[in-house]
């Protein structure tokens, strides 16, 4: 049950961080509405709180593992939001990162 909670928190963190960064990108780089930047900043701030709810008490472990979720999530976000098509090396790299998440967070200790 703790692993399920942890995975859900990783997904929420990724949505907030990647989504927030994407909103800032849209507002600044793509010259869209200024409110997108504000919404992005709020989402990025909210992301900062999510890690505190992870069941594992070790900040370094949680953030290191989240890095792998961020890599895979960023590629997925690009596919959905921007029509990005990852190549086989992108996919392979994301799978390696997700394997790292599994080792770091869920390997027996």
C-alpha cells in the first residue's frame, strides 16, 4: 500500500512540475497569455510540497528517484501536449530511469 501511495505522489509531482514548467514555457517562449506564467509558477510551487508526503523519510532518496519519474514524464508530456515523437533512445533512456526509480525506492532494504 505504501508503494502505491508513493507512486501516486510521484505522478502528482510530475504533473505539477512538468505542467508548471510547460505553462511558463507557453507564456514566455510561445508568447501566449501572461496568466499561464502565473499558473505555472503556482503549480511549480505546489510541486515543492508533494515530496514531503512521500512515505520514505529520506529526502535525497525521494528526490533522486523522482528524477527518473521526471525524465519519463517529460517525454510523455511532450507527446501528449506538443505532439513530440520520442525515438528509440528516448524510450530506452526513460525505461532505464524508471528502472532506477524502482531500485532506489522499492528495493528491499
